[in-house]
């Protein structure tokens, strides 16, 4: 069963055609990979699926609901798109507690648990502005998973991680799939895609094709 169904989506910004008649489905409970050069349209497709950008034409259905019509943003979705943004003079834990307070779905224990899962110390008082890029990526993933969503959309989630961190994140994402979750991931690393993904689609100049 498809959890994401993109139908005849076009996106034009100014005079530039970013996405060209994209039709693609992603089945639930699998890890799906998106590959392609910079500027091929990967991030924009993810933004359309997440509700951050409305397509010029066509429609995106996520978990049975049309994004932009039935819902503004998909329910039960965790996201990392581009560099995660946090309040720089708050600790990682305080940032996540603030975000968790918006939906009021989880309490402090779930926030702490999500940080530990991605290798961060919830008791670390260091402000996020002093985090390394890898620590910011870990915090972004903690934010994406902390409400236990059924769907994760991750744009280059391994940026800034060292070798051990990459191995740890791969293991976590595979275990997340084993829990019946769905993941759509974009990575420039062929190794990440080969290890993680059940299906692979390549984007080029705003078009998409399935290669695995």
C-alpha cells in the first residue's frame, strides 16, 4: 500500500521548471532512496510531499490525505530537510522540549529518549550554537523521531557525521523500518543508499525514474 502518492506534479518558480510532471508512489514500511545531482529537484519534491511548498499543478497524497486540500501538512511525519534550525542559545534538550510543547504529544522522557537514541546527552548544557555539524544533524534526527512518526523524510541526514556516527544512524534507521515505519531518504552516498534502501529513484532536471 502506498503511503505517498505523487500525481502529475509540476513546480515552476519564476520562469524555471523545477519539477516536471512527477508521478511516483512510495509503499509503506520500506526505505526509499532518492538520488541525483544538486539541483535535480530532490529537495523540492520532498518539500512538496511535506507541505512546505505547493506544487504549481498536480497533487500529493500522504497517508490517504491530499496535502494542501485535506491537510496543510501531513500528520504523523518527521522531517529533516536542509540544515535543521534551532534556537542557538538554548541547549539541545531545551530546544526539543520547546518543539514538543507545540503538539503536546510527548513529555520530557520521550524527548530524552530520542536524544539518547541518536547519541546525544540530554543533560549536556552546551548551547546549540556551539554544536558541531554532526551534533546538529543528530539533534535534527532526534527532533524528527521523538514523536514516533510513521513516516520519516530525511534530506542528507548523514551530513557532518563521522564514520562511527554514520554506522550508528544506519543501524537506527534499519531498526526503525523493522518497527513498520516508512522512510524517504536523500543521500549523495551510494553506500548509504545500497545499505538502507529497498527502492531507489533517480532525479535529473526535474524528472524522476525508478532504477531499483
